[in-house]
């Protein structure tokens, strides 16, 4: 999910210190997990690729973060650990500041969920992956929510030197 392109199965075996037969057995479980988010693992000539929509890959990353937390609550420290090159505190402060400016309340759980969403989106954009399937809810969003999302995104784009496309802004809204 994180590495750009394809992954050689034998290189992965070396990296994980497992045999090829162990890897093949583990890939059965990987396929099952991927299928839960409509993703598939393709193994062609010992080259591994995860195939599916970008939004589903992001959903899987989020799900993995929550499952690793063991309490369905991902904290900032864990996010900072997993995404060491992303300033999670800046994301949190930006979201809180903008919510206050726009007179919106956000509870702790929703705040962490939104921070995780923003962090994953920033990471994926930095690694050359953009969402391309339009959000069906976008036409129904109130202008105020879109404006709030656009304001947050503008600060994130400036700080992290990236560009959110309209689909990503709609998802953020």
C-alpha cells in the first residue's frame, strides 16, 4: 500500500526473514483482508501489486491504523509514529482553528478520525496517488461545509507543498 508500484515477492521474503512458502500462505490472509475493502492482491511472476480504487486503499490504511490501536481510538502519537514525515500536530491545530473560525464543533473521536483522514491523504498525495472517483455526496454538501473543508485544505496544501484535487476536497468535506 505504501510503496509506489510493485513489490518483488522474494525481496519481501528477505525483508521479512520468511520463506517463500510462508509468504504464499500469508498472502491468503492478506487477500481476505484486502477483499473487505474491495481490493485485490495480484501475484504475477512473483511480483505483488494491490489493485483497486485509491479511496479503498485509503480506507484500508485507516482501518489498519484502527485495528492496531486495539481500542478503536487512534491517538496522535501513533499517527506521528506511522507517518513520521508528516506534522500531525500542525494538522490537528489547523483543523481546530478552522472549526472555531467557522463555528463548528467536533468531538474528540471525530477529530482524530478527520486528522487520520488528512494524514493518510497527504501521505498518498506525496507518494503520487490521487483519488479520482467523485464522491456521490458532493452535490448535497452545504456550501458552509465545503468552504470549511477548502479553508483547511488550503492551509494543508501550503504547509505540505501538495495539491488536493476536487475529489479529495469533496471527500474531506
